[in-house]
C-alpha cells in the first residue's frame, strides 16, 4: 500500500467516527485512523530516497 492509501483510509475512519456518538465504536475508529496515519508516515520514511542501507 502507498502512503496515500493509508492517508485515505485514515480520513475515512475519522469521518466515520465523527458521525458517531461517543462510545467504543467511535474510539475504535479514531484509533484506526491514528494507526493509518502512522503507517503512512512509516511508508514515507521507508520509501524516502535519503534512506541508505547499512554498510
């Protein structure tokens, strides 16, 4: 998956959470959104051209 895929999934989860009343399902969606944003950052870092393999 690409960083933009993860970002899109994060946005989708956040939007779905915003439509819910406070509760476990909303908390779960917000947690997933946070995880997808983290995955996007990691994918960007791993794919960065400045990343060099160890010697």
